[in-house]
């Protein structure tokens, strides 16, 4: 049995306090393929932690039976800083109070540092290049001297993930159908199998790879950035990195957690990390669509938000997805300001009915196949 539990101690930011990250290791250190899974970098997004709650006993049992052929690292709640953000019976957890960073932005793009370390040694042997790049990335992280708690968290967590073959960053939306954010380079390939195994209603790809420095983005785009920089070298897309959005913040239950945990386990079997039979790949719900085809609706006014459709509904251009209602307006239907879809696609994300919104607030997202002129140059990270 090789299941091990360890902790990463973060520097104390105030006298008498300290925080740590709990890490679970399954399988043999250094074995391949390697998978890294984490949840709750936005610490008030806990459906992913529930999925890992059900996955970890399955991994422990597989480990005990010698079925884990690769290495699996699981960090069930990766952000103790955000977990501590309790204010007036509300859990915040999305932004760092000290530097005001979104916890899932400004992760470390190591491509320049890796290029300086090993760029001249990259050649035509793809396998050797993978080893060189991984060693250089780990060396660069090892040389860093972070100054505070959040910097330390980012460096230490990336030491666990940067050499992985598969990185799954488990999030959720405010209220949504299950969806994925991926790199175009991973579709169809591994991302299509992941979307089918997890039952994703929508998969949105950055083309060619994410520019934003999200956790998932920096792990996957390291390889793509180096491939662009050294076109004569054989640089494979050696890390399949995905942001998994497990529905909405309130979608935490034993049935969903158990189902999500089993689906993750099945995918790890399918990827050859765990021995066993994954079975027939489930039917893919929808083909992947570009981030540039994602229509985002914004509130035109302040008021009460009410939807016309459930998340996961296919909608048409021109349909009213929701209304923003002025509660002080006595004119009935005239007090409602509809927000229309500007493309055909899957209405996959929004807020809950009855939320108060304000001018410019994001009220929905629709995944469409057609690139939209009004979304050109936008990343999809509207919050």
C-alpha cells in the first residue's frame, strides 16, 4: 500500500496563525502516467471537493490492491486561505484579501524560464524533450523564494502539478450545467474522452490555448508556448490540463458526489493510470465549441433576475434567456427588461433565480459554434 498523506505548511501572515495544504499521494512516486487533481482553488466552490471525497476511498482501495500503475496526487481543498474567508455567515473565498488577486489568476507562466534553461538543448527526440522540460520547470520552481502565503501556495502546488500528464482543476459556477474549459490542442483526443466520461453538457476550447494565467491554463500552455517558440524541436502536448466546472455552488449532494467520483475513477482507468476496464465510452452530449463563440449576457439594469429556461437548454438567437425586473415598477410586463441570446447554442451558465443584479452583471453564458464578432479578443473570464 502506497497511499501517503502529507502537508504543505504556508508561512504565517499574522501572529498566532498558520495554514497548511493537505496532499494525498497514490501509487508510486515517479510512475507514469501521472495525474494531478485539485478542488476549491475558489474556496467557496465545493462540488469538486465532494467528488474527491468519493474518489479518494476508491483510489485508496485500488492502491491497496496494486491497481495503480501510475501516480495520482489529490489535493481535495487546495486553498486554505480562501477557506478561512468567513464574514457574517457568508463564505467568500474567490479573491485574496491582501493583494486582491482572484485566486485562479496570475499563476506562473514558466515558459520563458524553461526556454532559458534548456531551449538550446531541445531537439528532434520528443521523449527527451519532455524530460528536459519537466526537469527544467521543477528546477525553476525549486529556485523560487516566495515571500508570502499566496506566493508560496502557487509555487508549492505547481511543484506537484507541473510534471503531470493530466491536470484536472475542479471548480463550479454559480449555477450551471457541468462544463469544461480546455485547449484546442486537446480536442478531440483526451479532452473528448474526459467530456464523455464526466458527462459534460458543454466543452469550450481556447484556441490554440488559454492566454489567461489560470491554474489549468499555465499547466497546459507551458507545452504549447514552448512549441511555438521552438518550432524546429519536437515538443509534444505532454500535459492534458482541464478546468472542470461541476455545475453550481449549491450542487453538493451525496448522489452527485458519488457519481462524479466514479466518473473520475473511470476516466483514470481509461487513461491507463489505474488497471481495469473502463467500459464503453459514454455518449458525448455536445461537441466542443470555441470560447469565441460563447455569448455572454449582461444585465441592462438593476433588479431581480428570473430565467425562462433551465441551464442545459438549447436556445436560439433572439430568444429571451432571462428578465431583469424592477420591483418598484407597477407596470407588470413593462417592468421586465429581457436579455436576449445573440447566438444559437447551449445555455449552460448563469445565476440562480431571484438574485439581485446590477448594470453590467453577467447573467448568462451560451456555448455556440459560430465565432461572434462582439466576443473577439475576449477570454471568457468576464468575472
